[in-house]
C-alpha cells in the first residue's frame, strides 16, 4: 500500500487534482536524503547507482558503484566527518568539480551535518565570507591532482585561519599516487578517501537527520557581489525530488546524464536525489561537465553507449549540441530537460528537429529548493514553462505601495509567488547557540515566497513567465519588459540569443540596449539588428538604442545568463561617453556593492570631483569618486 501511495498516476496535467486529494504527509516519503539513499540500497542493492566518467575523453572508463556500495561509502565518509567533530547543526563546505568522491561526500555531509556546496570560481574573499557565514570549519575540496586552481584557493583559505579540517579529493579513477599534501599546524589535512577507509561502512555513528533539520545551504546570486546562503531542509529536498520522480516519464530503466556542477541545486535535486527514488542509473560526465570541450564531439556516442534517456541542461547546451551531427543511435533519449534560463524558441525548435527528442522545460529557483513547474511533452502549452508540481502552489500578486500583497485572478500578470513543502527555510544571516539564524529577508510572507519573476498562472496551474521584476527597464516612468526586446531580436534568422538591459540616460532615466550572439556564418550588422528590433517591438519605447554583437553572452558557472554583467557594461559605455570631455578622469570602473552596480570614477585630485559630480548627478545610478594617490 505504501508504494501505491508513493506513486500515484501522474502522466497528464489532469492528474494533478487527484494527486493532491491525498495529503503529502500520507504518501510515505523518506524522512531525509539519507533515508532516501538507504531505501534505494535496500530495494536495489546490486544495481549500478552511478557511473562517473574520469573525463569526457575517457567516457568508456567509468568508476561505478552499486546502491549498496554507495551507501557503504557514504557511511564511511559521514563517520569520518562525525569523527572530526561535525554535528547535526554543523556545515561541511564542499568545493570541487564533479567527481566520484564529491557525489559521495555531498550525501555524507547531509548525513553527518549540513552540506554547504561552494563554487570554486567565486573570489577568495567571497568564499571566506561564505565559510564564515555558514560556520563551516571543515572543507572537502579538490586536491592538487584534480583541480590545482581550486586547491590553491583552499590553501589560501587555510592561511586565513578559517578552517580546522581540510579533506582533499582526487580525480575519478586516478592512475598512480596522489601528490603529498602540506602540513599546517593546527589544521588537519589529508585525503578524504584515505582517512575514511578505516571507518565503519555498515551504519552511521551519529544522530540521524530528521525532516526539519537543515540538509544544505546553497549560495545564490551571480559571480560578483556577496551571494546569499539559502537553507534547505531534508523535507524540502526529499519532497522536490519526489515531485520530479513521480512523473510517469521516468521509470526504473531511465538512465540519467548528470553534467551540471554539484554546487548547483539542479545537479543535487534533479540528477542525484530524484533518481534514488526509482533506483535509476546516473552517469556523471566528468569534472568539467558541459564545459568540457571533449564532451560535445563524443556526446551522441555517450548517449548510445549508456542508453541515456534523461538529462538536464541549460539552453546554451542544447544550442551547442545542434552543431554536432547525430552519429549514433540516440533513440533512448526521451526526456532532455531544460531550465535555469528562458528557452529561446529557435533553440527548442532547432534541437528537436536535430534529434527528434522533445525538450521538457522546467521552472524553479534555489529558494524553492529547485523545481516548481515542468512541461508535458504530450500536452504542450505554448508560452508556458510548465504546470506547477504537486503540492506546490503558484499565484501572481500585485504589491501595493504599503507592501501588502493582493492575489491576482487566473491569467492576471504580476509577481509570481510560491507556497508549499519546497519553499526554503530562509537565508542564513548568522549563527547563535541554537545553530544557524535564518531570515526571509523580505522574500517570505505568510509561507509564500516572492520569486521576483513576472508572469501569470492559468486556470490549470500552468506558469507563464514574462520577465524578472528586477530586470524591468524603466524609461521615463514607463516599465519595459526586456523580454519583448529579446523576442524581437531572436526572431531574426541570424540571432541565436539576445539580452536587453537598461543603459543609464540623463533624460529618461534608462533606455533599452541589447546584446546578441549570432549563428555561424551570419552577416547581420549591429545597425541592421537595431532597425529589425525597432520595427518589431510592440511598444516604440522599447526599441533598443543600440545592439551589440558578442561572441557569447556572459554566463554564470552553471550556464545561467549573467544579465548583471551586461548592465555593468552598459553603464560603463554610457559614462565613458558622458565623461569623455573631463580630462581629469583616470578610470571608470563598475563595482557591485550589495546587489547594486556602482560606478567608481578615479580622478586626479579632489578638486576634479566637482566636475564629475555635475555630470553624474544627472543620472539615477549609484556612483562614487576616488582620488588617485
């Protein structure tokens, strides 16, 4: 009976009401991510759980573990963490590209304490701040043989006196011995696998996690500024993973490709936790994942060899794959999933024509654990990113001037809000004697999460995005949704991707400008694209003043469009023009302070600041001057 409750019929959008007629708490979900893994090891002990490729070029040489072996490894690693002092409320930082040991260490960190994944591309200062805020004194990190640059960063953090224990991990299926590690007074340093080898593989010696305990804290935001730490409970992660696994698209024979970095929630929830529910085999695509230049030429061969049925990637990956001829039997590829950033119609149509596989689009954000909506390949809803997942509720709201929320009727466009079992516990703002201090920081109201996304929800629970509230371009008090500029540009046959942002303007406050990338062999000029967009945007005020052609649009480490970098470029370009006649200006830089781009103008002397001030006071931007020493 428990298994029947766990897997209700979920093949069409019409199944949602029947699923929610049974309360979620009656469906028998595992207590924690550890209980989820233990269940998989009990049900399918000898089935292959993971195949981890050393690199894309060595895709025929995977390191493989069954579910029983994976559980034993997690026990060893978790017992080592417990041995070095990690308790239920303690964070374990993990900073490494994907490899076999990182998969195990991530699950072990959630068993012994709280996983705190870090992107190694963040600056040392940001990483140090995240470590301090999380309270992590133990760091699991790539060793010198796996990622020398990451190891150098780890050594710098050791020198900062932040860490008590550093456990290094090596390359998957490494040949030969690993480099010796340094000895530092007061810091335990060693290789994770070596130190865990003698630990008990049969069980965990500490307290087991419960539903309401924190499982992970993920940093959010871009690659500059101070990222926030969003806290997930075990209940959050298990519920979201179950909502994805419950769909009839995925059965026990579904083989999943994982190639997004494990410091991103998509990799954790979609390609690590969700497959545990049905005992699915996951193929991890090496330390560089989709950034490995050897992956795409071999991609279709990998799909055929492992019979890959599902994968999760960002739009840029699917756009890149269309450039490689399908030179293998890829009939197994049934459910390629796409999310993290808006999917251009040209990318969707091009990939589906190239492969015959229908993209499953999704929508979600870290503060709602990961996934909130997904599409149905057999029931397309044009313009939608999918129907809300079971037990999650999504609505559009209007915000009054006094800050109160007003729910809009179905179809009404406003800021999207989410409630339900996947809404995060809050941001980590500090620690006290009881553990991490969490706060909604204005994003949580009566259990509802303000997503910052603009859109509407139809009567069937399908979510339609229209833009980001914070990305609105405000021209003379007129709100411009950048999506309408981007849609006009991507309708041009030469344009692969587009992004519109606001450029400061001393008269209108902001004006729209756009950045695009072009298809191979394209001949369109910037002026032609500007005119194309001007003739096609539905609102004349949205016509971009300029269109800049780039080789590629800036992206974060997980492939999300990094819109802030383009906003900074637009500010810099405007100020170079505005200040060009002031010879005392030495340098114009744009810094991110908090989450706000701030112009930093370097001048020769304090006397020159007045001339700069007279110009910049005409703009509604943050700025400050610095005098050359």
